[in-house]
C-alpha cells in the first residue's frame, strides 16, 4: 500500500491567523514534518482573491516557496478553492493566473482542488489542464456526509473520466462516525478505482478514529494538522497520526522536533486562538452545522453561552450547512414576528422608581447598601433572569426573554417566588411547557435593529438581550426613573461594552425613554450615583 501522509497545517490552520506564519516557524515545521514521516506538506492556498491582509500562506506563490528551504523527500502542495474555477473568471484563465509555471519550473508538486458537490462537474476539467503541465492533482469533495448512495456513486462516475491522483472526501461538518466513513468509502469504491483520501474534522472527537478506519478500508491518502489546527474544531492531529502511520509502516519515526514545535509555537497559538473540539462543536457536528458559525461566535465576546446554544438550535431547525454572517445574525436574535402580549406593565410600574438588578458582581459586593436602599425607598425591584444576590423577599418581579436561557433556568424560575415577565405567547412550546405552574406576565417582544418602541402590551427593541427587554418593560409601564445595579461592564476593548453602550444610546435617544442612573460602579456610559450617598 502506497500510503501518502499529508499535513495541511498552514492551509487549514490559516483560518485563525490569516495565513500569517513566520519564516522561522515554517522552517522549524518543515524539519519536524520530515522527521515525523510526513510525505506531503500543503503549504497554503493559491487564490486570486485579495481582500484585506492575508499572510504568505494564503497565496503560496512559487516565489514564496523558493524562499524556503524544503527538506529532501517532502512533496510540496497547494490548494485551490473550486469556486474560483467555476466563477466569473473563465476556468483556463483562472488556472493560468494561479499556475503561471509548469510543474517542472515550479516548486509545487501537488495541487488539490476543494469543491462542493454542485461545483464538482464544472471544476473537473482543471484536472486535465494541471496534469498536462506535470502536476499531481487531487480533488477534495466537501459535505458528502449526508449524500445518498446514488449521489456518491454518481460523483465517483464523474471522477472516473479524469486522470486525478487522489479523490478525497472531507467530513466537512465533523458529523461522521467510523461506520459512516466506511460506508461512503464503499460507495465511492464501487465506481472509483483510483487512490482515495479522507480529510476529517474533530467536532465529535472522532477525527483520528475516522482516519484510521478509512485506512483500514483501503484509503491511501490521509490528512492531519499540527495540534489539529484548522477551521472550527480542527482536524486529526499530526502528532497522533504520525505515531499510527509509523506503526503501520513498521518504520521508526523521530517525534522530537515535532514535540518541540508544539511546545514552542503551536500550544501557545492554540491557547490564544482556541481551536479544538468542545461541546459547541460537538453539537454542530451532531446536527450538520458549519463549524465556522461556532468559530465566529467563540471569537466574539458578545455571544454568551445561551446565545451560542440558541444559534445552534436555530440552525438545527433551519439548516446551517453553508456559513453566512447574515444567517448568524438572524439566528442570534429572536422575536422577528408580530409581537403578542396580554399584560400591561402599567399596573405595576406606573409612577414608580424601578431598581433593575443585573447579574454583575456589583450586586453581591454592595448587597447590604442595596438592601438598605430598597427597605428605605421602596422602589419596584426588577431582577434579570435568576439573579439572586439580593434577598428574595426584596425582589418584586423577574424578567427573562431568551428562549434557551429560559429553558435552562426553568427549574429555578418555578422555585422562585416572584412573577416572571416574559413574551410567553411567543415562546417555543417546550419553553412554555417548562414554565407550567409559574405566574407569568405576558409582555410581547419584537426585535428590530436600532429601535425602541414602548406599547401597551408589547415592545420593540434592537436586540434580544434581556436588559433591552427589561428597559422596555419599565418604560412601557411609565416608570419615572430606572436605577441600575450590577451592570459592571467588562474590561477595556471588550466588544460587550461597545454593544451595551450602543444599546443604551439608542434607548436614551428614543421617544418616551426614562432617565437611567447606576447605583454601583459601571464601565457603561450611563449616569452614576452612589448607593451609599442616598
């Protein structure tokens, strides 16, 4: 068996650092790959797109590769996205621009084309063009895990007509288990007799297991990356696959340079960028959701745990195989339909001073002073979600609106004595069912960007954040002042501060808004008084 062990760290890992790897790191990596028994290094992409800053491994030009010292015995590869071969630029023109030199005059030996199923047939003629110029050619078919037997066999029949060196399939969503990988290989094998490859993702923690099973099923090209560095949860890890490959080959391998590379470079990068599987990626793999949704949310501090879970649930129902920032934004915000509500907050709030309790540490830190204030001044005390740093007997009402957070907190809400303000009529049935027996005040909610409106039994707010909903409840109820406690904010530069400040600015500029004063320290742009001075 002519086994080809390919590492694509700089190509797949570049999604985290804009393909900007230093020459020192690259040279240390190349030496480690040779020592670990890797056959092929895919050093990056070839692309015609030039949007924003991207490092050298986004383009991997012949000139750049010639600046490197490639150890003897390592095959050099690059990858092209198939959509660049079936787009506005005619295919031959795109190929001529991407590969101006024939293989004999280029340091590149292998070209892999990554394409979706719908691009495959139109992209295939590129194989002939590249082979005529002396390149080895591989095709990576993406998102085939949920294709039928007949669809997979049809793809294999298309491939038969072209002289490619390896037909890969990628577990793009990280949703496969070893049996499913084996099944797809068998379907391909019924039509395609040439070398096959697999590229696995680690959402379910099965990247290595799926790769080893594929080898058992006769696949001869396998991919991995150092520490699994790759889009989303990453890939099979080179440092583990190298051990397995060495055992199958019956040849010793030198892992020392690779382990030094991990310690000096990749572990610090992993701590900084955070690739690797986790429960969010696991759910994404389980439901066939594109991992970039998770990667984008985890890199944006504005997304809370309930936001991430809510987006996953939304995409599970609506479909998330193709990444879209617009879809991500829509999934994060709920209540797009007509607001429905049956309760008017005026009966509780009219003419009252409201103390809004946030979930920041300021409430617990200044608890005694806040409790003295409540007893002396008798404000209406409104707590966000299950905030419980203040004595329960001093809290009048609770407010919550996030479906996933509500579902997670349903047991706590049913135990807490206060009535709950929530857009009950608009909640999913499972959330409503979980609140059976709870006293509910049903106040409707609609989310529209940069807008607050305060109606009798519903509101319009710019975000589904519970603080926006709470402000709207108190304002619709004609409260005379809103005091805030426990809205500490975050460190300098944190996007959550920016988002909250934008929200407060939109609120303060809205017709009918109520004056806001924070009684505890806050990083937000709001008037501050001291609970100790009152």
